[in-house]
C-alpha cells in the first residue's frame, strides 16, 4: 500500500542505491456539489521524483534500508510438441522448410569434409523448419514428433531442449542433436 510521502529504496543492478519519493495525496478529492452524484473523480497519479542517495558503510544505516520488491517476468510460455511449432510459425520465428533448405546444409557439410547421405534425412520423413528469429524449442519433440531445424547464418541458435530433433547449421555444416549420428551415419 502506498502512503503519501512514502520512500522506496531500489537497489540498482550496478550496486548503486536510489530512492523514489512519492508526493501528492492518495485520497480522492472531495465531492463537488455542482456535478451529478453518478460522476466520480479519480485522484491524480502520484508524482515520482528519483533521488540518488549514497549508501553508508555503517551497519546502523543499512538497517534502515527497505528492500524493493522483486519483479519476476516469466519467459514466453511455449506450448509443447506440434502446437508449439504452429505457434512459432504464427509468430514468424519459423517458416516451413523444404528439401532445398536441407540441400544447402548438405553442400556446406560436404564442403567441410563430411560424408553425408541426404536420403537418410528424407527417409525419416521429418518435417523441416527454417529458424527466422529468436526461438524457444517446444518440449516433447521426440519420436515421431521430432523435426529438422535449419539454421542460416545470422540467425540465433534456438533455446530449449531439442529432444530428438536436429539443428542443421548451414554456415558450419554441423548437425546438432542427439539423433545426428543415427540420421547421418552411413
């Protein structure tokens, strides 16, 4: 509950201390007789004035410091499995991939000296998605729900657990994921 002239101490990430002083009243203004009773006036928001203060090294001064409340902002909630992929497509984080996208990776992998059989990738009938933006891999992309993600240069590596899915990194020709050795071994 905010009270008039209450002072909150906020500790900044750099270790400095600052305080915010709220001025004004928290009470609604008195009702005016010239308005109909159905009209309610709201009190103006409090004025916020930042005031930087030095933190004393004295234990007695530190005892008067009130810690600020911690605000935790959760990450985006990602639906699991195929529903998460559909949501990522809708947000533009992924786009549907094609055999041509995988062939770009195959060429890069062969150029780096790897012996690749692209038929093993397509023989598994895994869906292909190209990563376009920052992307959190949905959970439970295992077994029949595993997919292939193609990562072009300049795109961020996906966060989260790949499950049995693969990431084909086009710039390096690398395959990332637990199933790479199974899908690509000859």
